[in-house]
C-alpha cells in the first residue's frame, strides 16, 4: 500500500524495481514447482 503518488511511482519501477513483476514471477515459479510433484 502506498500513501502518495511518489511512493506509487517508486514502487512501480524506479529504485526499488517493479514489485508487481517480482511478485508475479514468484507466483509462476511456485506453480511450476508444485507441478513437478
């Protein structure tokens, strides 16, 4: 959760990187791992 537009912009892909992308990739990795078992 962001409290202002600056935090939202930073979270979307500046210094911190794109956290939504990171989260999605983690979810895909988990699905692929579960499919192996």
